[in-house]
C-alpha cells in the first residue's frame, strides 16, 4: 500500500497548483503514456503523488519529477 503525503489547505508549501501536475500532464512532461507512468508508480519506480485538500485526484510536484528525471538520466519531452 502506498503512502500519500497530504497537504492541507493552510499549508504554506503550496499556494497554488501551478507547479503541480496531473497524471496526464506528468506523463507528457517525461514523454511516457499515462498508463506507463501509473505502472512505474505502482512498481515503486516513480515519485508518489500528493493529495491536496480541496482538489480532486492526486498531483505530482514538478520538483519531484525533475529529481526523478535527473536520477534516471532522462530528459523531458520537447515542448512540455
């Protein structure tokens, strides 16, 4: 079972969702399909999304994806 970080509405870390990505947006940034991204996540090979109070669904932090890309030696898809 995955643990998800919960960020409440009063948390100063996240003032807006501008740097948070949906599954589809995250997949586009790294050049993979959303389904592949979900498989990587389920296998523990991709950062966990965060749960944001008041938003439907989970989101990925851009900085988590950037760190993952750096550690994997990958480059984001062009135009993303």
